[in-house]
C-alpha cells in the first residue's frame, strides 16, 4: 500500500506545464552552452559544466512523470467534477512497484486461465475469478493497469470477457442485459474494463490495443464502454466502428440487440462525447436514430436509453453551443430525411415515443433557426431574415418532416405547441405597429411576423404526418392557425383588464369557430373544397382582428390594410394549411 496523498489536480497540472517550459528552456540552451564550454576548454570559469543542466532537466522530467501518475490515479480513485484538493491512499508507492505487482497478478490470472482451458469446469473458472480478485483496489492506478494489460495481451484479455460471459451470462448472446451487466460490473469484467479505462485514458496503451476496436466482437466492446467510463475518444471510436458493421455481423444477429442499448447507456453517461459524436459523425448517428433500428432491436428499452442520451447532449447549455447546434442538425436531418421511416406508416406510428418527447422538450432554443429557414423560403428577398450558418443549409422540408415525426406522439405535439407559443410571445411583435409611418418599424414588424408565420407553417406542414383523431386534428390546426394573430392584438394596446380579458375570450371564440370549420370539412358536412376552407379560415382571422379593434373603440383597419394583412397571412401559411386539409380530408 502506498502513501496517503492530497493533490490539487489543477495546481498540479499547472506545475507540470511550468516544468515542461523549464525543460524547453534547458533543451534550447544546452547546445549553445556545450559549444561554448568546448571552445573555452580549460579557460571555462563555470563550475559543474553542463552536468548540472542535465540533472535539472532530468529532475523536471522525473518529477513530471511522478506527479502526473499520482494525479491520474487520484482522479480515477476520486471521480468528481469539483475543484480543489483530492485525497486518497495510493495503491502503490511508485510506478515501478505498481508495474511489478501487475505482472505478478497477470501471471496468476494467466496460469488460472490455462488450467480452466484444460478442465472447463465451474471450479476451474472459480479459480480464474479468484486470481482476478487481486485487481480490486489496484486498477485505478494507470501504471498498474498498463502493465497488467501488456502482460495479458489483447487475446487473453478478450478471452477473459468471453469465458465470463459463457459461464455467467450464457443467454446474453448479443450484449449484456442490465442484470448481467450489474453482475459483470462487480466481477472480473468490471475490473478489466476499469483497468482498460485507466491505461487508455492516460495514453499508456500500445498500438495493438487501439486496433482491438476493429476486430473485437461487438458484445465485448459494448461491455467495455458500459462497465467503466472510458475516454470520450475511445467511446466514439467504438461507436463509429460498431455502427459501420454489417447488421448480420454479430454471431447471433436475430437475438435482441442489447449492444445498441449498452452503447446508448454509455453515451448517456458521457453527454459531451455524445454531443460531439452527433455533430461529427452524422452517418453513424443516423443509424442509431433510424426508425427501423429502433423498432428492430428487439429491446424496447433502447429507445428510452437513446432518449436519455439525446437529452444529455441536446438540452440547453449542455457542452458548447457550436457543437450542440451541429448535433441538433444531425438529429433533424436524420429523423426528417426524405426517406425517413419515422413517418409514412410503414413501421406504424411512434405514438408513445420517449425520443419524440425529449426532443420536443429541448427544442425551444432552436425554433428561431427553423422558423428563419422556412421564412426565407416564403420570402427569399426579405432582408435580415435568413438563418445563419450552419442552419442556412437545413431544408425546411426536412424540418417539417422532423416536426411531423415528433407530432405522432400527442404529448410531444402539445410540448411543441407550447414551445412555439412561448417563442412567438418572446418575439414581442407588439414592439412595432404593422402600419407605422416609420419604414424601419414596418420592416421590423414584417420580419417578426414572417418568422411567426413560418413557424406556424412548419407546424401545419408537420401535422400532415401526424395521426390524430379528427377532433385532435381540428383542435391543433386551429391553434397553429391562430399563432400569427394570437399576439397580433398587441399592436393595438388596450389598458382595461376587463377589455383585455374580452380579447382573450374573443381568441377562444374564434379558435372554436376555426375548429368547427375544419371539423365540418373533415366530416364532409360542407361542399367546400380545401381551397375554399383555407381561404375562409384566413378571412375569419382578419375579420376577428377587425371586430376586436371596433369593440375596443380603436380605429378599424381600412380596406387596403385588411387586404394587406390578409395577403401577408395567406402567403405565410396558406400553402401548408391547404396541404394539411387536403391530406386529411381528401
């Protein structure tokens, strides 16, 4: 057992960098100094010559190595995000002692494994696990872990996993189920996974271990990333490799795919790694998000695990904004792709989807980017409206299909509507009057109104993929239609609370009227075509606004102003509204 130590990792890292700077200065100074001493010969007046410089360089170097070893060990022994002093009793006094102990333990495990290969009995396997028990309390030491793995080698390392699975989880032929993973974490596989994490994250593994990702069976790789927190780089390497393997590459390809579940759980435990994976590996991310993948795993819990991982990666303020936005784009482009199976019905509907609910829960910060994309398509010449990079590359049709995929889940649809209303309210269109004599204020109003209408357009377009009852459909379409006018009355201030309540009541009444019009059309109670109904819905909104102005003693809109408002609203939402009505009502 080593000594009790207390180290501030941040302070230690700073000291290690300072010593590296000192080594750099000494290294650059040494050649010139050596030349000067050689040229001076006996006339050199300095004492000790370059010997002192060499000793100083090696003192820095050895101190760096020892301090880094101690810091790496402490970080693994005391996993915490808190800053300040970490304290623990080191497993070994120095790295040499750690390496010697590792070689001894590896030899005992290798001997027991050879004996098991000869007898293949429960007793012989118990001897292997007994030998491996010596690793407890030691594998957090990266020097010990690296020496242990070097002595075992990749082949024996993988064999230990496979033999444990054959003896302790024989039924799990395509990844460990949660109960088996719990047992594995407390036993031999968990110790080996922790040893691998210690050695790999500290940069002590040789090339053959990195290549193991390309050849190791999927269940061993997912066990590695599930049983111990591996580095983000290694986790990403495992994910990209596994997701590029042929679907039938597993030994038992028709078994429930717990490998995908375990990969999702590993990403859920490392949100920043998953965020960067989504952003930088859209092809592999699309495989995880693919509707067929979700439905064909045979593991219902996979979608929930995936939802939790997505929540960690996409929730507001997670990771960095730039990477998080690119991660969102990968998700939207995957779920909303032209050939997506999330919509269309070939796999049924995703009516109770934890992924849809999670995405709807976190979507509000990106709604403006989606709205700007659609608004630019509606009004390509409008200044200051276009989405900024990288959102300017997102196809609004993809956004609409993405919205439609989420809307198949009724709870997600409600969450989307709530987020959209909050977004519209925060735009605060009432800051600018639509008919203000100031051209700048008129343009500002149009910009905000375009974005509001564009979001309503996206929701209407997305609704064509949802499978709601006729009543739900009419209710939601009416709500989407009212978004552009829901806050329109802010342009016309009304001070009285009683009158303001009347305005809200008026909105409820017009929503009921719009809903009735849509329901009559869906139920074939009117001879009107979809085009006629769409026109009437828009007319009714403008009429409601005009009535509201009259009731509150404010100047009514002129005929030309009404026409202008109607044309603007029609341009923003009619296309999507018409498509929604036609698809639903025939």
